C-alpha cells in the first residue's frame, strides 16, 4: 500500500490523510471557503506577481482551483473493503468502479500525467496530458488466461502497452535522452536569436508566382 506524508510529516495511507483533511474541513463551512477563493487569489496575485496579474487570470485560476477542490476523490479497492476486492479480484490500489457497467475490466490506480498538455505545445486538437503512465493489471478469469501486469505509456493520442521490463527500458532510455534533449534545446535557443519574421507582401507574391508556375507546368503537360 502506498504511503504519503501527512500534515505531521509522518507516513500514512491516503485514507488516513483523507480523513485528516475531512476532519479539518468539518470545522469550516466548505461553501464559504470556496466562495472566498476568488477574492483571496485576486489579492495574492496582485501582491506577489503584479507583473503577471490581470483580473481575468485571477478569475481563471480561482475557477480551476474551485473545480479541483470540488472534484470527488475515487475510493481505492482497499478503502472499499475486503469483500469488494474478493468480488472483483481487485488490487488494493485500484480505483476503478467495477460495479459500473461502463468501467474498465482491468485494475488501475489511474494514470500519472504531466501538467503540460498537448495544446500547450500544439494549439488545436484534443486537449489532453502530453505524457501519461499507468500500471494496469488484467486478471479476468485468471484460471484460464492468467494474470498480466502492463504499463500503459501514453503520448497524446498514442498509447504503448509495455511489460514491466520494457517499461523499465523505456525509463532508462528517457533518462539518457534528457541530457541530449537539453543540449538540443540549448542549441535551438542560441539559433533562435537570429530568427526574424518575413515580409508578408513578398510571401504573398511568392505564393502567386508558385501557383502560376504550377499552372503553366500542368497546362504544358496536357
């Protein structure tokens, strides 16, 4: 079972930490706390990052934090209890609601994901985490098909299903690639100092000339 540091710095289960936070919130009016967020965030941004402050940015941040605070935390199988784990062959850390007919059959704690999203790098298209990684366990009818643990490694729309050994190889390769990527980015930063915008009028004339050239070649080949 995964352990996390609680408010006292001691290791505890997520259930223990959730109970601790719930007890703390019980002494407050949660709706009043949420209602106070916009003003608090606006004040904090004005005083800590005045160069970045705008009313719109403060409001967007307050809305995002409110949505996160109101988001329900799924129960793990361990929190649901032994009967649940036996019924669905569930791992202790699985958060899938197997009683829901549209829930996945496999077991998962949910994906780890980068805060960086695909639209941060390439505007347009589906907005999703840039990179994800997730452990899944498949043990449906294990007497017939056995039990399999896989790592789902995601890059935008692309998803690779890896054995733990291959996932370890991917991890080692990423660690080695980071230094190379940093060198490439440093090189790109230096090169970008000489970048400049072209003349849109010259570009338009060039496109017209290219269109006319292709037309002449097409007509000559008939």
